[in-house]
C-alpha cells in the first residue's frame, strides 16, 4: 500500500463513453474522491448532468470546450441496432455471428465481442473537447472509462488512469471478451472463437499499446469473488475495485399497489438501458412473466407504453434500480457489469439473460460460480425462463453463495486503497508499482 500524506486537494477530471453504465461506474469512483475533499469534475454529454451532480461531482458539458469537429448529438446504439442484435441473438450463437454463419458477421459492431469501429460515430469532436478541457482546467490527473482508446489518452499532459467497468477478461489470458465462454472451457475453444472474431475485438491505441495498457495505474471494477483468479494475475499496473455504486436517490421505493397484496415472490426485471428500448425483447419477457405465479417489476424502456402488462406485472419506462433492489427476492438481468455488481451488493440471486458484449461473459461467470442461472437468448423459451426462476428461488446453495459475496463486498478495503493509489499517481506522476 502506498502512503500519501499530502492532504492538499487534487483537481481530478473524469470522463467516460456515453453509455449510462460507464457513467454510473465512474460516479462511484468520483464520489469516493469527492468525499476525500478533492475537486472532482466530469466532462460529458448533457443528458447525464443530473446523475453526475447527485454524486457531489461537478458537471462540465463537452460543448463548453467544443473544438473544430462536431460533437455527436446521438450515441451509436439506435433502436434499429438493438432490434438487429435481438433478431440475431434469438437465432444464432456468438460464434455463429462472429464467423458470419449467422449472416451478420461483425456488422453491428456493438453486438458481440467489442466496440467495432464500424458501429461508432466519429469521436473527433468529443476528443477535441476533452483535450481543450484538459489544457484549460489543468487537472492533476484524468480518469476515463471507455471501451476503446481515445486519442487524448496517449497525448495527455498529465497522468491518465483508465477505468474498466466491463468484465475484465481483456486483462487476462483466457476466454475472449464477449464470447460468453467459460474459464473451464478448453483453450482450443477460446482460440476457435478468437479466429472467427479477428478485426472485431478490443482495439489497440494510437501508440501501438493494446487496449488494457495502463502506464501508471488502471482500475477495473469487479468483485474479488468473481475475479478471474484461475487465469493468474491481471495485466501490469491494474488494481481491482470490488464495486463502484452510485448513491441511491433519497426517496424510498414503494411496492406498487398493483402488486402489494398479490401472492408470490417479488422479482425485478431489467435488460439495461439500451436493450430495454427494444419492445420485442420486453414483450417477450412480460409474456413469459404472465405465466409465472410471482410478482414482477419490469423496466420497460422508452417504448414501454406500447407493451400491455398483465395483472402480476408492474412496470415503468425508467426505474431507479438501486432503490428497488433491496426490496426484491430475485433479479432477472442482462448482466451488464453495473447490474451484476449492484445485485450482488444487495445480496440478490440472479437469472441472467445476456444480450451482447461482456454481458455474455458476466452471465457465464454467474453460472460457473453458482450465483444464479444463465439463459442464452438463442435458447430462450417461456418454459426455461419459469424453470430457471424456480430453481434459483429454491436453491439454498445459490442464496448462500450470493449472501457470502455481498458480505465480502461490504467489508472490502479496496475503495480506500484505490483512492490512495489515484492520489499517489496524481501527486507524483509515476506508477505506485515502480
């Protein structure tokens, strides 16, 4: 552990890719730094201003530092992308999709195994604004949570500290990211996926370093009990933070009147911000829930008004997940890293239905470690869904495993360690591991 006795507040600039999961994870770290008295700023798109300021972090709009290039007003995960991913996922395995046997190949870059370049809008405007902000604000360090290298990272005049909020397989020599393969599968199976996935995996940075390179310090967010210890140590200079959870809103969540007096367990269903915008997916799940003798709270996404809800299902377009989780008995999740970690933090077993990307890896990890069940999209049926829910609800082993991890996470000393390491890098401009 590195000791840092200088208590002068630091100026920390943070940023992240546009997905709300990356913003939420960044805010968990931002909150820790702000609580230590540091001046923490987050430069990003305006739609996340309220979320950022709720954590005690100063928000800066990218447009305040706009350069010559235009800043994209929309992200690259449009409704049509989610529909395309859903249609393919119902028919084909990740291996079929990446080898083009499923007819898509890597066309929907986000779909499987990485943030394929073909699916991203130009990042030049965003990058220009961040560089302008760094030059104007002159922070002591910059932290960023991205799935791909941005030019400002390698040209940063102060230490850049990458955050990895997705599954950390990139830091290990094991199953390929986004494959959904297990650490217990054969290395030959891993290589078969890699060979079909060439050109669509994690990208290298502009100076030739692989994505996952950390010059001073890198922070990956993953519970210790889930970490890939079977694969050896992570890449050089990376440290683990067991969780990075934003503050819940102050108002409590009340179980809706529609569900209060009905029988059965209370189950929360969320497929994440992006996939929930596909009404086909949500209707598939709602129809399956209608046949199960339990109560369901469903995040229906922005198109939720088009989906009729049966008597045992209540839903809303956008739900405050961290307020709901303490109230439920089980979570049905896409298994994005934030939802995975938040579910474990509150001691909730899971039925996972991964949609794309590292969600497939997280879902497999849940199954491998007996924290719940995983249902692949291409194998989903109403019968399998109902059976998985009953099996998880009635498994003493799964409940015991989840409760143990929840307790370990609550007692972790990693947050204090991570803050000290960030402070060391910002003050000394060198790696604490030298």
